[in-house]
């Protein structure tokens, strides 16, 4: 099939590369000249395991091309995926300006039947607004359909999530568009991946509901971790105990420093805004968002418990990205933690295996090291912010020798409190055994 993907950000680039890898001819479009020039050379603008290899291979086999020319892409494609960003505005509402701008381009250059696929995360009702806008902007009558096909890509696992998804959701209004979308995903469906076909509005809302539910589980455990610290319980034991209940399951029950990234924060806030606009009271979701923000601010008091006077003291952060296997710094807990440490007068040193380049654009006054041990040398406290696997089994004796004081605040509970304390560390986790030193 001939496919255009408008937007070469995280979702668009993964979608384009994976669709090309299924044998389609894919043209990816972006307005950023520099990004497109790099992509033509196989240079991917963000870290995502396996994606660069996929881009390079499909470029070489001429199934994938990159351009800034939206007219070229739209005229030469039967299917147009919209995969541009929908960031939050000041009050949490999803900013759809880029989505509507793409729709106007489609109307301008569409000369024959197209299926317009909305991959961007958009509030319920957006696809119908796009259909009306395209119809209004068409120079002459042309048949087209607008369908919803939300993405469920986890950063760090996106290529696998596209090719081996939990499910594929398609929201359509007629059989013609349904058949086109089913033909795109036929190769994936053959592997036993379920395709759910529904109405457009339900499809749009499924995406928001999925992210909101996962965010709710995280905030629930983070709130519970505060109680565990007060009463002397262990939140990891609690998570295992409730996760074994088949009605609940074990995923997304880990307490930590809060969620971040380009999806959960903005999607929870956007759903809050939609509910308010619709006359509903988003009591649970407002609490989810508030708990998450408070959790990011819960780390500094733990650090102060170990190092009461932070002025001039070296504090090391291991991990800066919002989660492992990505360099994404959007809404990362590290943004709050670094800011609070610097306000307290601490000297912040950091190590992250892939996010340093992005972090340098955001932070000033942070010292970066090439290795975890390099960042740790002379530190009064280590704060674990991102649970990169490489931190789990590092030489604990060397860690202790390097540090000026053996203080650890484990924001991801990657270590066992009893083991760390037996090795001589002053250790605080999140919701673990009353967080006693």
C-alpha cells in the first residue's frame, strides 16, 4: 500500500518505519528540515531500541522515504496517517492546532479517495471535527473517510509494541474504511494479535482511558507508599500481595518518584478537561494528577533526612529520563528533583546512559559523568531516579568507597533495604519498611 505519515516525532517515525517493514511504500513528512535531512541519512532524532536499524534497512530497500513536501506525500498515497503532537496547553486541554493544520493540507492536496487515519492522541469527537473541516476545505468534492487508530506504544518498547501489540483498535464509520485498515494490519493479525473494530468516538476514548487507568494505578501505589512509611509496611510486599489477585494483576503497581513522559501527564490532564467540558466531575483523575506531582516533591525531604544541610554538598542522580530505555525528559521527575536540589544549594552531579544530550538542553549547573561511578565519586548522597538495569548489580563495595557519605535515596526501589543497610549504607526507599535509616 502507498502510505503517508504526517509527523516524524515518536509516534510518526515508529509507525512509518514499522509500516514500511511490513512491505508498504511509506512517505514520512515533517516540517523540520534538519530532522528530515538527518532521517534521510538514517539518523534517528531520539533513542528507541531497534528503531534506527529499522529505518536504515527500509531506507536502503526504498520502502521508506522522508520529505518536507506534504503535497508530494498526500498526492502519492492512498492512506494518510496523522501523527503530529497534541501537547497540553496552559489549562491541560489538548492543543490540536497541528492536527487541524494537517487536515487542511490533506484537503488542499487530496485529488482522489483517501483514508485519513488519526494516530495522534485526540479528545473524543476530534475525528468528526476533522471530517467536517476537510469537507469544508476541499476545492472540489472528493470521497474520503476519517478513522481513529490510536497508538499504544511504550517508549523503550515501541517497535515490539507495534509488531506484537496487545490489541489494535480501529474506529470506523463504514465498511470501506474498515476494510482498508484491516488490510494494513492483516500481517500482524495473523500472529494472533486481536483487532478491535468499534465506532470512532469509542476508539478515541479508549486511548485516553487506557493511559488514565495506568496512571491511576501508579498514583494509587505512590499514595499507598506514604502510608507504608508511616506504619512500617513494605509497599513492594503490598504490590505483590494485591498483584496476585487475578482481578487486579501485577503490572503498574510499583511505587516510585512519579510518572512522566509525553503521554500519561498530558493525557490525564486532557481527559480531565474533556470531562469538565462535558459536565462531568473528574474527581479521581484530578487526584491522580495531584498525587503524581506531590510524589515528585517527596524526594527532597528524604534526601534532607540523610543530609540535613545540602548547601555545597555533592548529590548524585543516577538516571534523568522519565523511564529506562528512552532519552525522553518530558515531565520527568528529575526536572523537579534537580530544581529543588539546586534551590537548596546542592551541587548536582548526574549520569544517564542516553538522556544526557537532552538534559543539557534543560538544566544549567549540572555536572555530568561518563559512568555511574564517575558521578558517585565524593557524593554525600546518591538518588536513584530512573531504574536503568545497569544500576542494579553494580559493585556495592566500590559505591561505598567512592562516596563521601554512604547515603542512598532509592526512588525506584531497585535495591533491598536489608541488604543495603547490612553493607553499611544509610538507605531510604519509597514506602519500604517505614523508610527507617
